[in-house]
């Protein structure tokens, strides 16, 4: 029974061994030879039972030489078997085997001991785990790849564990913040490093805790980097939607610092563009394809002449063009088809003004166009003026012999006008390396001077340059040129350009030399002339006075140039002279004018100034040339003649009146006709003799002694009577006083011949005169007769006494007194000194107390 049970048990075990799902092999513990196997082992190794029973467990046919640990399979298996023999009941290992086709097989092996046939055997239960291991490897590799991906993602990735510490800090986090994973992961102070501001950190953690692990949330936080800079990170909490085991919270972040800065810059740019749009001096208009005005700045409204609010309700077609000009709608339609255009249109504004508007239009998008508007009415007018001016300048340049040049100092290039070829013979008008070329063509004797003057202007603040030098023509000859230029400088004051004009002065200098020689000859002739000669320029400013003028005035020539010579004209003649000269100067005609001019000794002399216009060979007016003649003596002669004529007229009338009175009174006092004839003839003869004396005496005065001598000439030294002249002093009296005194003396002498001293052989006459020195000086003439005693005064007053008294009273403003002394008659004539002495007369000496003649 016991054997039966054993057999049954053995059969059951054998059945269990054979039908088991795991491969089972039995091998000897010492030799490792396989002694038994089940069908599953055959299937696992792909070999029949017979083949397996011929093999040992460490045979290379079923077991690789090396296991995954790198040890040889025999050594490994022996080690496992020894471990089993040391007391371990079951040992589980993973071995690598080979199938019959050579494919590797990863098996999970459980070893247990058993005795069989009196020997120690090992039962190995082998389970194929190749797929599981492969799956585990795939999972592991996937995790590794995920870890690498998370570490190298282009976004920031961090994770927080249940302790609230960072457990993941990828490479992007390190790159953006500068904090390494070692410094952040597992560091309880990580948040203090990233958010050092406690208030800011507390607010951030408070908001984070509110959404921790529950919901999706985006927010932006400012992280402090290791270098102290700030970065803005946009975080997204992914924990709620995608939970990960071991990560309480995790999220991704993007560094948006530059984006936020760009957005801020964009907002600032948009603000500036809006300000620029509104403050632009150019009009800016935004329209759609239909011509509706969508946006408009104030400058555009000003250009178009409408309020902005009105324009935003209008269409381009509502803008009007002046009559005859293309409509604005047509032009708008044409450029909307093209997409971009620059042009002009004429606009009739609501106030009736016609303006020229320049526009620059371009398409913004499919339905929007932007147009820049600029009122160029004044600019077009200025351009037209500039065009006319340029044409005029070009015509002037072509019409003259001036060579205009433009020197670019930055490129050292000079450009000449067309006259450069015509005047100097050079074909090229645009020259490189201008400095060296110009220096080479300046005369060697002038080269250093011109170079110094030009570069001196460059270094100074002056922009004007001019000089005269010799310039070499293309044929080798030298021309005398007058060159001038203007320097143009940049904003730093550096000279960048110089523009000028060169004039050929060769013929002019030759003409000037000839003119100088001619002027030298003229000056030599003029200075040798006794006549005063002057020359003026075309402005009638005196530029030359000859030597006679200088000697007359006693002044340096410079003090007379221009019109300063007029300062010497007598004030009474100045206005008349200026008016006469300016009239002749304006008409450019000959003139002759007389005026008084102050001589070097202070005396004003009469000058006769004659001038005539002078013209150059080309017929152009060059000024006046003239001469001055001193006519003072002629003026005096003419004045003397005028005075004589007036005096003759006066005297004739006075003499005729006197003769008439003499005739009447002589006739009344003459008893007979013969007596009348003799008396009247004597008196008329006295008048005639006095008239001769007045005519022989020049001027307004005559000598008193000459009057007395002339009156008594017939009686001096005649017969025995004595009429003596004593003394030598004399005084000049006026001619009217002389005539009166002559008549008085004639009457007294006639009376003396008839009745007085001249009628006696021993008679004598003394005539003296004197003047008082008191406040009202008087003149006294005394007639004294001696040697003719009169016993008594004559009876009735005769005509002679009345005639003398009348002359003294009416002609001299004085009187006559009579004294019939025993020795003879004494007659005294008293008169104011001013009525006797000539106004222009002078005393030969002061009046003595008594002078006898």
C-alpha cells in the first residue's frame, strides 16, 4: 500500500512536472549535467529532451559564456549552486540562456535541492521573462528619456514635492536664472534665493498655495537671478490636469522678459507714433479702397482746409480740384490700383484758395491706404524762383568772362564753368587732386602767398577770400586774375566746400598801367599850371586837386577829397553853390559858378569855378574835370566901377542941384550980368576941380590935405599974400565930406580974394583941424585970416555966409560960426567926426590938438 501510494504520488508529481507552465530541469549538483526536463523546458530552449539531457546547465549551447553581470556563466552557476548547498532552500536568480536558434532568453530561475538516486540534484524552475524585462527596460529608458527631455526642454520646468521643496529644476531654469540644480533642488531656502523680497515672496506663495495641485493657472512672477538681475517668467500650473507621482506640484515656465520689454517698447513706440501722427507737420490720412477717410491728423486737416471732424465724414471724391485740373477722385483711384505712388494734385479749398499738395501714398493692407500730404504751394513758387534764378545765373555766367569754380574740399575735386575753356584754354572742367593742380598753375612768385591766404581763411572764422595773382593759361602765358571765394562749413565749423569766381584782369591791369602813366603826365602838367585844377569821379566826389589848389588852401589833399572842399566855401555862398553844382552834376552838363572860398591865410577870395563832364572811351560817364580862377581883384574892380557909377550919378544930381541953387543965388546977389558971369563961373569951376579930385581918388575916402591943397591951389604961392602949409599929418575923409569942405573952402577963399587976407599984400591964411576925445567926438575945421583988419562986421549977410552955413548944417550935420576979429576973419566949422571921417578910412596919425596948413 505504501509503495502504491508512493507510485501514485510519483505519478502525480510527474504529471505536475510535465504539465507545468514553467520549464523545469533537474541537474546534478556536482557535474551540472541535466538529468531531467519537462516539455516546457523543451519548448523554452527549443531543443528536444534528448538533446537537453546530453547537456549540462553551463553548456554554451544553452547558456551564454557571459551573463549580464559580466561573469562567465560556469563560474556564475557554480556560485549559485554553492550558495544553495550552504543552506539556502530556494535561490532565485535571472539567467540568460540561448534558444536553439541562438536567440537570447532571459529567464527567472528558482533553484531548490533534492536527492535523487542517492545523489544531490538541483531542480531549476525556469520562467521566460524576456518580454517583461524588455518592457521594464523600455519603461526605464522612457523615464530616462523623459528626464533628459525635462532637463533640456526649452521651457522652464520645476516640481515641488510634498515637503514643499523643489525636486526638479531643469537646465532651462539654470540657464535663465543662473542658479544650478544643486543650489535649488532640496534646498529649503530655494524660494528665498529666487524671491529675496519677503513681501513679494509671501504674496507669490500665498497665491500658489491657493491653486496648489488643483487647477490650471497662468501667472507671471519676477525671479531674481544669481547675478542680481530680474527676469519675468510666465508660469503654468500643470499639476491639476497632469498629476505626476511624487510631484505635488509641477509647472512649466517661459522667460517673457524680452517679450514684455518688447511689448513695453511696442506700447511706447505706438504712443510715440501716435504723438508723431498727431504732431507731424505733414498731413497724414488713412483711407479705405472706397475713398472713405478713416483717420486724419490736424496737419492733414489744415492742408485740406476742412475741420478734422468734417473730413472723417467725407470721401476723397468730396475734395474739389480747380477748373481744368484732374479730379482728386481720379488720381486716388489710379494710385489705389498701383498700390504706391508719389505725386501732386491741385486742391480748391473751401475758402477759395488753390493749393498745390504733394502726396506720398502706399497700401497698408488690402483695404487700407496711408497718404502723406504736404502743402508745397510756397515751395513750388520758391523752386520756380530758384529755377529762374539758376537760369539767370547760367545766362550771366555764359554772357560774362567770369570763370566760376566749385571746390569740394572733402574729395579735393574742383569743377569749372564753361568760361574756363573759353578764357584760359583748358578742355577739362572737372579736375581731381585740385590742390596740387591749382598750385602748379599759379605763378611761382605768387604760389606761397596764395596758398597761405587760402588756408589762412580755412583756419579762421572768416568765410570770404579774395586775392590777385598770375595764372598760367593752357598756352603757357600768364594772365593777371582777380579771384574771390566763399567757404562753406559743416555743423562743426570744418570747411567742406569753397565756391568762387575768377576774373581775367590782364587787359584791365594794362589799361590801368596806361592810365597811371597818363595820369602821371596829367598831374605833371596840372601841377605846373598856375590855375587851380580838380577832378571828380562818377559820383561827383573830388579825387584830385593840383598843386595850385593845395597852395591856395594850405591843406593836405586828403582833407579836400570827396566834398570836404565845400567846408571852405563862405557860409553866405554855400547853399547857392551846392544847389548850382548838384543841378549840373545831375544833368551832367557844363557849369560855371562864382563863390568865395577861404584861403590859407583866412581871407575869403572870390573864385570862378568852371567844370565839364568827362567820358571814357566806351562812352561811360567818368565824372567832372574843372578849374578855379581867383577873380577877387576883378570883383573889386567891378565893385569899384559900380561905386563910381553910383557916385557919379549922385554927384551929377547933387552938382546940378548945387549949380541950380548957385545960379539962382548968384543972380540974386549980382548987380550986373558980368558980375554974375564971373562969380558963377568961379563957383562952377570949383565944383569941377573937386569933381576931378574925386575921380582921381579910388575908393570911398580921400585925403583932407589933398582937398585943402586942391581948394587953395590957385592961391598958394601966388603974389605977395601968404598961404602956407605947415605939418605933415593927414586924415582920410569921405568923398561927400570932401566935396562939402571943398565948396566951403572955395567960398572962404573967394571972399578972402575980394575982401579979406588975399586982397592985402601982407595977408595970410591958416587952416587947421582937430578932433575932440570925449564920448561924442567932433571934427573942427578953423579958417583964420591975418593982416586984413576989419573995423566992424559987414552989414547984411551975404550969399556966401548962408551958403557955408547951409552946407555945414545939411551936408555935415554941424554948423558954422563967424568971428570978425581985428586981425581978420575967423570961421569955425564944427561937425560930428563920424560924418567927416570915411567909414573905411584910416588916420595917418592921431589928430593933434592943432595942425596948421
